[in-house]
């Protein structure tokens, strides 16, 4: 992903609210499935890491991206922005 594409995605994500919150329970198979479904339907999502989470937002972002074949657009404080092109043909791709 180029820096220009990343900047475009960051600007689109500014208006978004987190769809998922990660806390003390961390990353489970159910959470990965939920993130995967959100990425498939929206392509660009925001995730919030709560203060009681065991790991940092950066560590969680890396694991989520790896497990969902997504790219980390940005980690800003406790917010993570992820992007993945949808496999569905009816969705307009952001980039």
C-alpha cells in the first residue's frame, strides 16, 4: 500500500466509529471471525482497544491483520484502522 493510499484510508476512517472493542478477553477465534465479516462487508473498519486489554494496540493490530489477511492502516492511541479488499463482487473498492 502506498503512502497516498494509506492517507486516503486514514481520512475516510476519521469519521468512523469503532465497530469492535477489545478488552481483557483479548483476541479469540470468535473475535477474528467477527473482524473478518466486518472487513468483508465494509473493507475499512476501526477497532478500539480498551484500557483493560492485556496487550498494546500495536500488538493487537499486528495480530488482527495477520489473522484476517488485512493491512493495518493506522494505530492511533487505542484505535486501530484495518483495510482489506472484499471478495464480494458487488462492493465498490475504496482504492
